[in-house]
C-alpha cells in the first residue's frame, strides 16, 4: 500500500486530540499489515492490540479532559460512547480473538469494527466539540418529510465521507452503478414493527474514505473494510434518525452484507418507503433505501 498524506479535514482543531487520532489510525494500519503475515500474526497482533487499547484509554482521558475544560455541553453523551467502546466493544472483540486463536478473520473483524467506529466517531462526534459540524440539524417542520430526509442524508454523507452529494434519483430501484458494498440493517420500533434500511456504497468511495483515515491507499475491499462499512452505516443511520425524533425509538436487531443479486430480490419483495440515490461529485455513488413492515 502506498503512503498518502493525512487529510486535514479529519482534524478537529485541538492538537493533542488530532495527534492522538493520527496515531490511532497509524496503529490500525500497522495491524492490517501484520495480519497479512500468518506466521507472526498472533504474537504481533496480540502485542499491538494491547498498545492500541492502552493508547485509546489515554486518548479518551485527554479528550474528556479537554471537553471538561471548555464546559462542553455534550460531555456526558460523548463520554458514554467512549465508555461503551472501552468497556464493552473491545473486550468482546478480544474474547472473540482468543476463542478463534487470532485467526485472520477474527483480526479482520477486530480491525474493521475499530476502524469503522473511529471513523464515524471522529467525523460525527469529535468534530462537533469544536463546532466543525453541528450536533444536530434543525429541519423546518412544514417541509415534506421526504425533502427533510434528503437533506439529512446529504448532510451526513458530506460530513462523514467528505464529499458533496447530488441527489440523482428519488426512486432508486437497484440500478447497477458499478462495484459496491451493500448492507441491510434491520431495526424494530417501539411497536415491534420491523424497519429495514438498505445502504449501498460504491467501492471507490469506501476505499477512499478508509484509505484517507489510515493514511494509505487501500487496494481492495476485504473483510476488514466490510466490517468497517457496517459500523459506519450504523453510525450514519443513528445520525440521520436524530433528525426525526418524532418517529420514535428503534433498536438494531441484525445486520447483513448483501450481494447485488440479493439486494435486487429484497427490492422485489419489500415495498420501499424511501429509496434515494446520490452521486458523490464523481467520487462514487451512495444509495439509501428503507422499508417498514
């Protein structure tokens, strides 16, 4: 993988925080390289993961200290996200690594979850600390809900993926726009009704996004990248949903990566409430669709 420069759009404007973010992604990049060496994988990844954990804890403490020093009004909510990764997500992933003997797939799962979480957290949560993005949008209640959804999705795509999307279709029906990653997220609402969200990311958009975060050019979409996309998609849905609190609460039930053929079958049998296709200014296509049953 060839080196590229760290993109300043990922900085929040606080040097101690930005330096830590660069270091965290450097560690993840190192683990990706180590995972390709089967003979050294277990020992090298075990030691590097220990360092990743300790550095993450140190970074969280520094970032939380900075938020307290400026009386950041979203401190408690932000800290809960840190606690969840440190106390729940990473220990569960470590347990999986031990059970599977640091297999290639288990390490890819660990890396993908961490990469996706860090990317979404920095772009959607950390940058709000210094006002690089708003913590929420204010949608005019007299606007039609579809228009409001289009705006909310466009904002999330711009803030998280660093591209300015252009809506090209309000009736995306699975038209082929090239190699892509397809994911289905299944939710249950308060009445136990099932809501399914389908998201499609063109591969070049995915490789660009995570490659810039790692400071490396990624040659292909492997399992690490797929796990990262899954995390990113969940964060994007939560972010979009915050703009429509009147819709009530939803809980994630399961996630599935889909082939293009399976996506088409899903679209054939599931009536879609929304299905939007965006062109990312020549940097790839993105689609968001949803059905409720």
